[in-house]
């Protein structure tokens, strides 16, 4: 796709309490999580990537840094790597990807790794 439009996202870094409050308020789930993505596209048929708008707000990504730190330690990589991975995961949700089935989960994880590998080429400080 040849993307000539300006897209905007907001990124909020918070703690477990902050993300738990948002999760409860907007998803009716009273637990903390690692990342939330809130699309500004109300209808699936109104995908801003394919309409005639020159600029648009794609949505909001919220990450719990506390959870990201625990996951980074558990996976044996840096907090920076984990934050990048969660940002990419949130972004993929904003552009319509999901992981509600096992085959979609595998596809999304593979795409996340492909993107992060492309970002990290030549950088040794990410992992």
C-alpha cells in the first residue's frame, strides 16, 4: 500500500493501577494488563487507511510499564524491547489486526517479531 496520509496515535505509559482503571472503565474487566488499544475508527467499514482523509487520529495505545518490566525480565530481554513489542502490538490492533483465534495469534506474533527485527537492524541496545 502506498500511504501518503498523516496518521497519528497517542501513547500513554502508566502503571498497573492506571491500566486496571482503564480496563475496568472501557472493557468491564477489573484486572491490569500489559497493553490496551483504543481505535478512533468507530465502524469497521470506515477504515481511515483507505478513505480520502489526509490526516486522522488512528487511536490510543496504553502500556503498563510495571507489567512490561515483569514481562521483560521473564522473557530475558530489555524493558526497551518489551515496550517496543507492546507498542507494535497495540498499533497492529489499531489498524485492525486481532488475535481472537490461535492461528491469528501466531500470525500476529510473527508480524510483531518481523516489525521489531526491521526496527532493530543495526541496533544492539534493544535486546
